[in-house]
């Protein structure tokens, strides 16, 4: 298993939560994002670090946005 940075793992957890809240299966999300279910499964199981374009396809398919917010120090 790949050791993901905590921030990346948190983003993936949020994507999973959004998918479930929208009552989408991995297959349904994959179709909306124009990718295969196996890609969604690998990302959700944190076995791979998604490329930014892949991440954006998933985010857009979920009707979400990605925000860059300064960290609180």
C-alpha cells in the first residue's frame, strides 16, 4: 500500500463521502467521470495517488469544486 500524505487521504475521504451522500456506486461515478470503476476503486482504497486531471474529473462528476485555502498556522 502506498503511504499517502494525510492531506491527500483527507481529500479522498471527502470524495468517498460525497459519492455515498449522492447514492452513487463506484461504477456510476466512473461513468459520470468518464473513467473505469477500477480507477475509482484504486483511488478510494488509497492504492494510488491520483493525477490532478483524474482528481478534477471526479470532483466535477460529483458536482463539487476544489478550493485552495491557506493553512491555519
